[in-house]
C-alpha cells in the first residue's frame, strides 16, 4: 500500500471520480482540484462512500495559478493525474477559444506550478483523436499525431506537444529533476463502477452513444439516431473500441507505478484492441437490459470515421496492463448506474 499524495485534476468528473476510487483503494492519498464546470460534488461524496475513506477537495480552476500554488504548498504532491479538461467536440467547434484556454492554457499553468514545486510526474488524459484520420483501423502509438479534425482534438495534440517539449528541454540541460510524463490515449471509455454509485452524468442531451442509448432505455429520450448505415464495416454502422472506465483507470495506476522508471515522455494507447459496431452495441444493450432500444438509421455525423481500434500491445509490454472487463460488463455496469440514478447525481 502506498501513502503517496496524488493530485487529481478534474477528479469530480466521470473518469476522474473512478480514478479517485482506485487510487484510494490502493492506499494513495487523493487531493482533487475541480471547478465543477462539468460535474457535481456529489460524485466525490460517493467516492468517499465506496472507499470509506476521505479525500481533500479544492473547488478551483487549474487556470488559477494561486489556487494551484496553494495546493502544492499545503501538500507534498508525489504526482499529478491530469483529467481536467473540456471534451465536447461540437462545442469546441463553436467555441474554440474556450477549449484552447481551458485545455492548453490550463495545462501550461499546471506544469508551471509543478515545476516551481519540483513535482515532476504527470499522467495526461489524451485521446485516440490525436491520430486524426490515418490509413489504418488499428492504431499504434508510432502513428503521427496529426490531423485532429476539431479544436477539442487539436487541444489534446497541442498539450501532448507541450509535454513532449518539457521532456525534450530536460534532455538538453542537466537538470536534477527531469520530467517523467505519460500520455494515455483513451479509446471509448464507457461503463461505471460496479457499485452503481458513480458513473457518467452528462449535462443535457448526450452526444456520445452509450449515454444516449442508456437514456433511451430508461425512457428519458425517445429514439436513438444511428449516424450512418453505409460505412464499410461489418454491418454498415461505425465501429469503436469501447473500454470499461475501471479498466481505463487501472491503466493509470500501472502508469503511475511505471513513472518511477520512466524518463522523458511516453505515450500509450488504452483500449481493448477490439471494435464493436453501433448495431452490436444496441443488440447487446437490449439483451442485457431487456429494454427495446428505439432507433433509426440517419445520415452520417460530420467528422466521424468508419472504424478504428487500439493496438494495446505497448501498454501490455511496458505497463503490464490490459483490459479485463467484457462488453457485457460495460453494459450491465452502465445500466446499474443509469437505472439507479436516472437523473444522474441530482
Ligand atoms: P468530465 O467532463 O466528466 O470530467 C472533467 C472534469 O474536469 C470535470 O469534473 C470538470 O468540471 C473538470 N474541469 C474542466 N475544466 C477544468 C478546469 N479548468 N479547472 C478545474 N477543473 C476543470 O470528462 P471525463 O470524461 O471524465 O474526461 C476526463 C479527461 O479525459 C478529459 O481531459 C477528457 O478530454 C479526456 N478524455 C475523455 C474521453 C471520454 O470519452 N470520456 C475520451 C478521451 C479523453
Ligand atoms: N453514434 C450514433 N448515435 C449517437 C451517438 C454516436 O450512431 O447518438 C455513433 C457514432 O457515429 C460512432 C459511435 O456511435 O460511430 C461512437 O460515437 P461516440 O460519440 O460515443 O464516440 P466517438 O467515437 O465519436 O468519440
């Protein structure tokens, strides 16, 4: 058991709250900074309920240098898990400044304060979207980070560049405290903690498939629009690599352990290595929940790719991590959370 202190930015959010649970259960002390722009403090109360432990919560923005400095002054932080960020692709196209400000500038402030306090370990929530639209469906980490199609994806690629440059700068100087950075490129995180107490709680009408399907199943939404039925995939609908959120955050704990022996900046895919189509998801959802999903195939969504999934081999070799949960686990855990909390944390 470790008693190191981990600063979790965005810890009240969907993935951050699950990370807090796994960290606390592994014995880490957790300090959360979150401005609650896309979350509710109730998620952290539930984290404490699941773990029977308490965490430190600071309601503040990562762009607020003073607030961050106060946290690093008050706590001897071992490493940072950096989840804080805005993530809505469509909104990022309408409000690019907001996205670059929050995601890129926020990370600059965070790393500046980390450097001032000689905290050199960070794990960053990146995304498969940084690969743009490569000529392959199986993504390996050595593909170029190039061609993200929207400001959200570009902000992730920019932050990756900034973090790589920090490591590069170390290699040019003889610093005694070089950066140790891991970029984790998520595929499609879904599911919820097995307790049903925490899960994804999107604001308004969801953009993503699983929250949308869940709300159709629970009766909050009428009909799912399936975006495109004529892709060159097994059944014409889009194929993605869905990964259980608990598997995903366990990848972060393995990355945290690996940071001790990491030098510089390394990127890893976190995915299952297998894709499922939208229709396969609907069929599995119906089978597991017993609810019919009313859906209609409509036009393709602008910017969508037909099919992609992770090559997760590097994470297996170097982080000793692979997914353990099945699609059935992902859907039954989503359903447990959704049916027990039809209005999320409200
Ligand atoms: P989320 O919106 O549920 O969580 C993000 C949290 O960060 C929220 O609690 C929000 O209030 C907080 N936050 C945002 N900006 C902040 C700021 N400036 N200061 C302090 N707190 C701030 O999203 P999530 O799904 O948990 O995603 C976590 C991270 O993983 C994000 O960086 C996201 O881009 C990345 N990611 C998510 C997915 C996904 O499908 N969920 C896929 C790839 C990458
Ligand atoms: N999708 C869909 N209807 C929806 C939302 C998503 O058909 O209401 C499809 C989308 O076209 C893609 C897959 O579901 O093929 C996953 O989309 P999501 O938005 O969840 O994640 P993305 O892969 O776009 O990040």
